[in-house]
């Protein structure tokens, strides 16, 4: 059985995933924290794009060292193997970090064939897009926030081929955030306008 690759993203109602630190925190509560923690409970390897890695590496080692209430989670992140994708040669100082040798699809496919725990992403939109396009992402976790941000990068680019997904799980938090889990849909719905009209007429 191959390892599972899971991606988790904070996303606005209008599809924005950029700079969640500017709109996400008012909606963070215990239920969301539990969902994020559960998503990493079986994780052994994390994949990062450079921007997300820099953000994590700039915060979590200090939080671990500070010994505050999130130090345990910070240690968990530090102990994981972390693989970073970048076209530039990187100087990675956060422990257990390494730069990927190869493109996203090659590295992810090789990791899935290896024994071990699951592989996760948090953010890293460019990497998520490439995994989806290559059919290598097993679960897409979207924490949909009830806010239209109206600016910033969205998860899905225009002009790319469609990607059928099926809903595996959903729950609603008291803040109005939707926790949606999608997986690949290998048998998407078929039909067209005529079938839709016939259905409405029944």
C-alpha cells in the first residue's frame, strides 16, 4: 500500500489562498486547531515550496525554543523530514530539512513508493497544483473561511485542464468555517444539457 499525500489549505470564500495571515486568524478556534493537528498526526514527511518553507522556518523553531503552549507542535514539525522545492540552491538551517532533487512529480511519486508514514503539505500552492495535475494528491483539505478577500492568488489557475474531485468528508465549525476533504474522482458525472433538462422535468 502506497503512502498517502495530503494537502491542507486555508482558503477564502472567493478562492484566495494567498497571505492567510491577513484574514485567517479571526476564524481560528479549538475545532480548527484539532482539525489541523489531526491532519498531521500520521505525517512523516512534509513537502514545501520555498515561500511557505521560509515562513515556517522563520517562526516554528523560535516557538519551539520559547517553550510556550505551541512548543509541542513546533517540535513535531521540527522532527519531521522536510523537503523543499526551489529552482535556486538553498541554505536550509531548520533541522531535518533538505532540498528536493528533481521536480515535484518525480519526487512525490518516489516518496509514495517508499515505506513509511504519510506525506503532507500545508500551504505551498504551487506544489499542490503540480501534485493535482499529476494525479498524485490523495486528499485535498480545504478550510473554507466565510470571507471574500477580493485580492490575491487563488488556488486554481484559469486556462488549465479541469480536475474532477469528490467530497470525502465535510464539517462546519462554529465560526462558519467549512472543513472540506476532497479526493480524486475517477468516475466523474457525465451528461449534458439535455439530461439536465430531462431531470428537471421529472
